């Protein structure tokens, strides 16, 4: 009996070791998620602040200062963050990665030539936008050589009710979070779907008007909005017809890339 009692722990040893290994792996995975969440929180804080010191970043993210400093140091080594005079800002590595994002395969390549031709033909700024997290996100744009980008500071994120945002929202899942909708929105969305165009006549920014048309995937799903941004003196309906032809060329290009 003494021998059997003594041997029992030895038989359970491998099982206990395996269970311990599983627990260690689970804890390591949890810690890994925590590290990633902390790093992304810091990147988001830098996106909001532009540049900041470690103390304010740690406070904004709810991280211990030593943890924030360690994560920022690693992000600096990876090129995702830059450090200067004790302050941090988004690094060039994030810029390169961000510009590699696209909502549909091949979209960035397909839009380049039609967008340049459209800007040259109309003398206006041309932008490509998507709905992202309930906002209009401008992912690409081109301007005639003699004109600046008409939006302040090259801003890329705007409310959903731009011309591009309204166009895409008209086809979007009704559960998409857009905030309080005007009571007239169902009727407006129906008109947008029927004519395939949405307009913004200085509704978002004074002095800037916009006409937007859809870019479709091969299956007919709208994946982005092609828009023309101009001043109130231009005839938006005529510009929209020109933009529609460019959008058709982009759609055809996406079909060839399948």
C-alpha cells in the first residue's frame, strides 16, 4: 500500500505538468492581448493629440507610466511612433501601413487613372470615400495642379452626412451606427438609391459643395463613393454625370481584377 501511495503522485505528474503548461499559455495569451490593447490605446491617443509626453499618454490610456514608457519605446523601435524632445507622435511606419488599407481588393489601383482624368476634366478636387465606424473616411484624393485640397488641414474624417456618406448610408445595413437620423432620411435615402447620386450643398462645410456617385464591386455592391468637391458656383448635376462615367471605369477595373 505504501508503494502504491508513493507512486500515485508520480503517475499524476505529467498531467499536472500539462495542465500547468496550458494555464501558462492561457496567461501568456491574455497578457499578449493586454500588450496589444495598450499599444493600440497609445496609438489612438497620439492620433487624437498629435504629439504628447508619456505622462499625459499614460493618463489618457489608463496605463501605469512605466508600462506606457515601455510600450512607447517598443513602438519607436518598430517605426510606429517617433520620439522628439521627450514627446511622441505617430511614426512613418503607421503612415505606410495605413495607406495600404483599402475596403475592397484592388480598389486603390483601380481608381488612380480615372480620378486623375476626372480632376483634369472638371478642374475640381476628386475624392474616394468609404463609411467607416459611422463616419465618412476619405481614403484617397487628387486635385488639379493649380488648386489646393479644399478641406482644412487635409482632414480625412468627416460626419456621415457628407454627400459620400449619405450615398453609402443609403445602401448600408440599417443597423449601421450613424447617430440620430432626421425624420426625412428614409425618403432621402430612397431618392439617392433611385438616382444613384447624393449631394451636399454647403451642408457640412461653408463654401464646399459635393456630388457623390457609387463605385460598385463586381457583384453590384457599392464599396466606395467617388465625389467631386467644388465651390457653390458649379453645376453639381452636370459634374455628377461626369463623375458617374469615371465611377463606371473604376467598377470595370475592379471586375477585371477578380
